């Protein structure tokens, strides 16, 4: 198991969470940062220290184009690893990343 602290990936995830948890001009919530695993949606969390456990499987980073009038293409759907966070039920939170050392914490989105 590896103890992880905030790094560039977590800062990026936190920025996506801040953008993703606000309402857009149309009044609907942004989709940035949304990940699904085991039929649950997760968003980045501000948790700064956590311990990554075993790999649970594969999480999906959801496609996101929440600014349709923007010339950018948005975020295409992709996959990444899903990992247990020691002491946390996966129904409440997981870590996601290509490896345990770069995994970022996510919490279930209600």
C-alpha cells in the first residue's frame, strides 16, 4: 500500500471538482471530473492524505462537453484504474489513476 499526498494530479482534480460542482449558465451542474465505478458516480475530493489499497477494477472518466458553445471538444470518455482507499467503503470513496502512486481520491456523488 502507498500513502499519497496532494500532487499535480490532485490539484488538477480539485480544480475540476470546483468547476464541476458549480452551475453553468443554463442552470444545470457541470460534468467535469465525474468518474463512474460499480454503477456509482464519484467526484474529486479535497482529502489531502490517504492510503491506497488494492485495485478494485476499472473506472470510467465520463465524457464531458458542458460548454457546447465553446470551440473546444470537451473531455472524451476514457478509463482508469479504481483503487480502494484504506478505511473507506468503496461505496463512499475510491482512488482513481493509472497506478496506485498517481491515484487521486474521489467521493461518491449523491
